[in-house]
C-alpha cells in the first residue's frame, strides 16, 4: 500500500474531487479514482469525501493506493499509425488521449496493448511485461512520434542515444501569452513538486533540464512554438513553459484553468524524431503532421488575430 498527498492550488479551486485527482495523477482513469473514493481510500482534510465534492484552495487530499494486482498485459486490435517499420524497430504516431503503457485504472486501450497485437509479441523485454518495446514516452494528452524497439539490442542502442542526448526530439505547441524573443534556451533543473508528489516543478535539487524554444508565429495573446529537447525529463516542456509564465494552451495541470479558450487537453505535438539506427547505422528522421485538433486551434487563433 502506498500513500500520495496533494495540496489544492488556487487555480484548481472549485473542481470536482475526482476530476482534480485525474488531472494530478498520470495514467489513472476517472473510474479508478471514483472506485478509490467509494472504498474510502481518499480523504479530504482527514475526512472521507464524495466524487462531486468541490475542492477548495489549500485542501489536503490523501490518496491510499492498494497494492497493485499483477497486470496481465493483453494484446488488443487497436489501429496504429505506423510511420516507419523494419524488423528491429518501428516509429508510431500516437494519437492524443492514448496512454502509452498500462497502469492503475488503465489496463487496456494503451499503445502497448496495440503494439502487442500488431507485433505479435515481438518487442524488447528490457522494460518488463508492462512496457515492452517502450524506449521513451509522451503524455496521454500529447500526440506524436515514438520509436519502439522490437529487440533488446535495438532498445539498448536507442536508450544510449537518449542518455547521450543525440536523439532529435522536437515538439510543436501553442503557448499562452506572447513570447517576445524569437529564440530562447530554458536551462532549469526539474524534480518532483515539493508538495504535489505526482507533479513536476523547476527544483534546484532536480535533474538538469534544457529546452530550446523557437517562435513560429505570434497571435494576439498566444505563441505558436517549436520546442526541442536537449534532455528528457518528465513533463519537461510543460514545466519549462509554465516556469517562464507561458504555459501550454489547454494544460490545466501546469497552467491552471484557461477559460478564454477551450481545447481538448494540452496543445502539444511530438512532430519530429531523428536517430541513428542501432543496427544498420543509417540516420533516420521523421515528421508527423499536426492533428486536426491542433490545426483547428491555429485556425481559431488566426481568426481572432484577424490574420
């Protein structure tokens, strides 16, 4: 049994308890949170509460997570957008709203479930039965490119490139507010949030984190950017943009409620991916077009700006 606790930020004031916890706990479904609440495993200020309780600023919420059951990762026939494939690896364009690998409350419908079916189980084993083939991850609400390893030699070669920061990973996003410099480097260490353990933050005791930002287009009160990772910390781009007071549009976890513009999750897309093939030595580079939801946001911003 493990215990997690959260202090409600002012920006999250007024949210339903179950919705607040879904926002705060990665890869945890709302139905699983509701089950924990029904079973008395979630308290607010020391008292058992209900799903529809509206959290208040500075509420202390404690979540008790029972010992996890062994997950039997099941192969599922789920459509995949395969950008590239050979006998050693494949590059996938993950849609928004898909979790990468199974977790509590998300045992099915993940990218791993789809990969197990598509690859007939032929995936690297380095990350165990829950994350076979997974070399790196992107958030559930982030769309875009991921490389997947089919064997352990390939996996190790790709992981080495990640560790040495030689893999190219560039994202496109819409940030709130106007970023005045056309290019900037955000060099700020990232670690666990001092109060909210499943949230990341710029933390002097954290790990080195560097993000390069290039402005692509400016609107009235938003900026369309390219963000290139030099390092790969959890939620790095989201945390860094929030740190410079330009959180990603739609990112309620790090940007609070953004009532002026409605989106489905954060407007963040892993557009470009480049690496050296660990077996052939060939340099590979891929790009994935923006999803329709992202294009729709840009169209709306163009209209509001009179462009």
